[in-house]
């Protein structure tokens, strides 16, 4: 279980698009003792705490709190704006802090970053990042060190090429998220890309990372499986094409800056005040949320094949197709790609048939991996086990619709189960 904790709601920056102010309820600041009470309540419930703010390093006795979390057996991930004195990194090294991930917020080069995050903030954040990476090279920090970037109209034309420059600094990851129209972004709508602009950005990212050895270090926050399929098909990226699931309660719980435990950041009902209540005494609140989660049904007004696999938030009432997905459909020329792309199985496989269910399984010779398919999936993969073929060739052999075959193979490609070759 991971705990998402907005450990404070104050910051030493005023980013033009800041969404954190949307959740700011008060100026009350937890004392060191109150923060320890929250941590005590989490012991045995979670194995990781991910700290956000505000700015996490601005809490009183920041390193002491990080050390206390570690003593309780919890690993720590932190997202910081990197404006703090570098000495805090040295102090972390001297303490018994189980730092798993350290993410520094940057939106591009200085001229781009400082437009939205404030003049001079790039230089400080870059120094903080460089120092963290130096300490990692020295073996004093074992955490993954990376960058969190927000997509806006300001960095739209530069973020794609910026990725390789960040990777050259030896960062472990780059997380890219589109700006959400919440908080200050409500008043700075010019920073929010429309669907066309956003897809242009994603395509530029696809062009710049496809086939690069470091592609798996780039994490693109996109909630629509259709978008992943489109980018993987058109550019050869390997973004996951997966069913979206609500992780609240099953994998994640949220703690607000005043110590209130909730299923997630957006859910208003408070389960427990961790400053003086034990979560185990309030477990009924979790059960009520799970019931709400299971019973929440949205009538889908979307004809996409992924309609049942996205928009899964139990608080959502918008059942229409997103503007971004509609833009993807306008650009996604599947029939053309069916002729241009050929696929081939990456590894030998064996066939296992369950006589009772007529269910077939493919056992790939990858360490600890077993991938199961129904007969139609097995037939498609068997067709490309000996030589490269396009979707139309496979359709003639299997009698399955070529478009269905193509989309299945793109999903398989994103998982590394088939090779993809573009024929000119």
C-alpha cells in the first residue's frame, strides 16, 4: 500500500498553473509531533509514503521527519521544486533515510521553465538536481533521481527535444504530465493546451523517444488507452496500452496536509483524522467507499473499443468521448498502417490447451512470465511465429478482421511480445 501525503500546503514558489492550491483547505501546519502521530497511524498499513506539498522540504525538521518515516519501515518518494539549500541533501545522506525516489520539478530550459515557475527557479532546481545525481554517483544516495515536468503551451515545442538532454544528465526517469485546469490554471487558461495542441506535443515526444535505449525512462501520464495505441502504432513507441483501474483503497490512500485520511485526493469524505484516530478503528469508512466504488456505473456514450477500460473514476460523471480521443481518431489512419507494418513473434512459444474451457495459453521463454490468450490470440501469434507478416496476410490465414488483428498486435508490441517493422 502506498500513501500519497500532501505533507504541507505552503510553498516558496507561485507557479502560474499550480493545481495544489485547489486542495488547500487552511493555513494550519502540522507540528512535528502531529506529523509523527500521522506516521505512527500508517505503520503496518503501508510500505511506502509519497510526499507532495506545497513543498515537502519546507516542513519543520524535514530531515528528522524523513528519518522517522524510515525508522517505521516505510520507503519514501519525494517531489520537490528544488529551491532548498543543497545542505538538506547532505543531511539526508548522513541520516538513515530510505529514499526510494527523488523527483525535481523542471519544465524545460531556463527561458521556458522560468516563464511559468518564476525567474531564477531553473538555476536553483538544476543545481539541486545536479547535486542529487552527484551524491548518487558517489553511492551516498541510492534513490532513483529524476524529473517531473508539466506540459503547457509554453514548453509545447521544446519538451520533445529536451528529453534527451535530461537523459544525458543520467537521470533515472522523467515523468511528464499535462497541466490540469485546476487551481491557478483556471485563471491562466492560455497555459492549457487544447486537444490538437496536446496531441501535437505527444507526437513530438513520440518522434524523439521511439527506439531510443532510454525510452523506458520516460513516463507519459495519459489516461486514455487509445492514445497509447496510436503513438505505438504510428511512431513505434512502447507506451502501455492497459485497462485503467482506480487504485484508491486497493493500492493507494491519501493523507491531506492537516492529517486527514481519505480514499483519494478528490474524495471529500474523511475516513480518519490520523492526528488522534487510528485507521483500524475507522475501517468501516473504507468499506463504504469500496461499496461506492463497486456500485458506481457510468453509461458509456463512447464507441471506442477501450470504452470500458478508461474513465474509471467513481467520482466521474462525464461519459462522453474526450476531445483528445476524437483528435486521435481523426489522425489515426489504421488502414494505411496495416499495410506498412509487419510483425514477428519475439521468442519461440509452446501451446497448452485446456480441453474443458477451450482456452489456450502461450508460455513465453521470458523469466517468470506466462502470457495467456484465447484461441483467436494464439492463432494470430502463431501466424507470425516463423516470418514477418502484416495484418492483411494474417487475416487471410485466420479469417479474423484485419483491423482487430492489427490492434491486437500493437498491444502485443507494447508489451515486447512481437517485433514491429515498417515497410516502405
